[in-house]
C-alpha cells in the first residue's frame, strides 16, 4: 500500500489516480480516498502525539510504488503511523515537536535503543554518548521500590556498546 496525506486533491491528481487504475495492464488493484476530520482533527491539549491531524484527505494506492509517485507533488509529505510502509519515514508520522518529545522519552527509557524492531524512534543522542541518566522513578508500587525491570537502564558489558543480545 502507498499512503499519502493531502490538503486538497486537485483535478490533475484525480486524473492521475483514475489513469493509474484504468490504464490497460495496470498493476494498481485499488485506489481509496479517505476524508479525515471529526474528533481526530480537534485534539485536546494533552492528546497523544498523532501527527498531521489537520490533513483532511488521504489516498491509498494498492499497487507498486511507481503508481503513487505521480501524486507526490500534491501530497503533504506526512503520513499516519498505522499506514507506514517504509520504516525510514517514521519521523513523517509526527509533528516536529511531538517527534522530538518522543525521542527524549526514548532516550530516557531506552537509551540503547534496544526496542527498535518496530516503528523505531531513535533516542535524541547517539547510544555511545555520555548520557548521565538520573535514576528512573518507579511506576506505581511502593515509594522507594525498584522500577520494573523493563524500565531499568541496562548495564553495558565492559568495552562494548552494542552487545545487547545476551541481555534480551
């Protein structure tokens, strides 16, 4: 699937979509235009970091990447994480401010980027830098208790910055 967000769909973009499907021998299986809005477009102040809520339209092209490339000049460049096909575009699913905030959280809770087999958000600093982490506060539980194991910074083997497989 090829997914892009749009502020408008001008006539040339619509013509390209129709041509992509109607062309003899086309490998495009379907084109879907979605209208977004409603509550998603009116987030509360502390809403989750879903980016591009104000984009009113999206287009999904089921077919080769080349079929959707002609739409690029009309697209916003943003995407929704749910539709992300290319892991290299994770940043495009967030607003710049939200992405930087998520990178700071990642640096705090997963400084070695162990949890990276997903729509990865890299920490704000290189994994080998001197991070000077403060101790993590416990989530719930008794005051002064140890944080859950998953949230404790992992100790790094001497002389190694990337040997994670033995700790996972």
